[in-house]
């Protein structure tokens, strides 16, 4: 009897894990362990960038595991997993908001664990409620049950300790569960089910407001700080890849303008790696004051010398930096899993304002660029993901193995697809495919000159003036 799909996936997973192990050894990384009480370098993409082969081996491993689960798990179990997955997120939220996570991390022997009854007594909670919550976290790989009803943090849960990036991601969107809850009725039954307006979404229904998401946040300061923290971490996750995987040495312009650059973390990292550049951070007035203060504290010499400037600019207004000496970065602005989410009309207005600033065009040998840093949705229409992965994972003498995983890497791309649905419910937006990016870019008098995949969930879409604009 032939088990062709199972055999191919098993071979693929073995190959991916063998490569993962080899690349970790080559990078002198410690072994992965869920029983460890310390974080692993691979746990924080904001501070550690794996080798390309290690990144691809990890992604291929996750893709194989997801396809194996789809193949082996019963559909009813899978459906039940999805239905109750929200309780896993809520359970972690409880451990963070009660400070139980911080308390467990400060134990004299954090690996040994602590009885749930002791935690309940310390925090004034009911142990009968706390035990199933902790077991739910354990089943999802966030804590360990060291003995009956006693629990310890594992390696992964340390990201939720105060000051760590996972903590800032988890407390991100007040009312998130309400938005999820109204999504089915919004899509199927509401008066807005055929509307594509950002003012007629699940967000307005869940929050009982006529305001668009960003306007609502600005009028509700209690939501602004956790949301800003959340978005800062999301941006930081791609920064090492942007700096390392885009060929900055080929960029001909001496000045980089980060449009909607927030606190300036991206240009700071670029200047550290490529000190020959000068940089400008642009953002709204309420952000610029904070960014200026941060830059004066962290990079006083660059600010004093004019190497780094911070200035106010509204993306919907004409770009004041005009000419061939500027290249522009738009990170998480146009498809907006960050601060906004603009439909095509507004995205084209933002992009068009910058495109018009790329002149003068005549008699110039310098090509200004617009670098769009975004997720690129990959349609799951075939099973060719391993073709690109093998370029990095196979040694010269290796023979191509007979296996396939989805072109979008299945489970390894869940985040991209989940963000797309999240943006749909918030603002009637979604992540664009490369074809859709080309349509948007070409409509603004630009052309895509290259796409650089990053060791992150995002890519750099490099754009320049279209042929007609250069005439």
C-alpha cells in the first residue's frame, strides 16, 4: 500500500529539520528546548537575524508540520481547534494582566513550577478557574505543567514578561474579540455586506461608532498607547531583514526619507549599517515631538550634524522633499497592518504624492526609488514553495527530493493571511498580491524594478518612475 503524500511530507520534514539542525550548529546557536528557563536567540526576530538557510529551513519545517496536521488530523478536531482557539489567546491575556507571568519569572527556581493554588491565593483568584486556564496555556506550548496542578514558565512564555516584545504584542487591540465576533454577521447579513467603505466595517458594528478605526483610536487615548506598542514591535520584527536583505549599497541617492517613520527605529538601524547615508523621519505632528526627543537622546551627533532630521508631514499632502537626491520608504503604510488601512484610492493618493517628488527627471543619472515594505499575499494555486527554498537549502551534490508544500508555505504564512482578514474587518482592506501591487504602482506612474524577500513576513517592493515619466 502506498502512502505517497505522507511519505513525501515525512521526507520533506526530515530534510527541513536536518537543515535546521545543521544551520543552528553552523551559527553556534544553543539547542532548542521548551524546558529551558531562558530565551533562545531565535525567539526574538527584533534582535537576531538568522542565516538565510536557517530562516528557510525553519519556514519549511513549519509548512511541513502544518500540512501533516491537515493530512492526519480529523476535520472535526480541526474545526474544534479553530473554534476554541480564542480561549487560548484570552488565557494568556489573563496571565499577563494579572502579572502572574512576572511573578512566575521571579521565582527562586522558575523551572520547578508553582502550585496553581498558591498562585490563586497570591493574586486573589479562584484556583478552580485558574487551573484550566493554565492547562490551556500548557496545551498551546506557553507554560509547562511540572506536576499535577503546578506550573512553570517555559522558554517561549518568557516573551510575555514585562519589557519583552511579546508582552507589547499581546495587549494590542482593545475590543479585538468583539471585532472577531461580529465578522460573520457583517459579511453575510448586515446592510454593509456589499460595501467596501472603510467606514462600513465590522469595526464600526463592534464598537458602535460611525468613526473609522484610526479616528476612533485618536479620540480614545486609552487605546493609543497599547496599539502604538503593538505596531512598534511589528515594525521592529522586520527591521533586521530590511537592513540586511535589501542591497543598500546599490541605492544611488544620498538621503533616505522614511515616510510615516514613527520613532525612527528603521532609519537608525540603516544608518548604523550604512553611515554614508543621511536620513529624514517624517510623521504626523503628534508623533514628531516624541521622535525628535528620542533621536536627540540616542543620536545627538547625527541630529546636530544634519545627518538625521525629523519633520512633520501629512502623507496626503504633497511631498516636500523633491529631487533625485531622495529615496523614500513606506513601511506598513499602503496595506496598513500598522497605523491605518487605506483602500486603493487613498493608497494611490499617498503613493502618487511621493511619485511626483521623484523629479527632476531630465539629464539625471541618479534614480530615486520608493521602497514599499509590505507583506505580499501569495495565492495558494500550486505546490511550488520548495523550489525557492531549495536554492538555499540544498548543497551542490544534493538531489532534488520528491516533495511539495503549498506555494505560500502553508502554516508558515498564517500570519500574513490572518492580518489580511484582520484588515478586512477593521478597514475593508487586505494584503495585496504582487499582481495587485503592480496595478497600484503602475497606476501612479511608477514601475516595480525588483522585489526583495526578507527574512521576515515582509518584502521590499522597489519602485522607480515609469518609462513615460522619464521622457
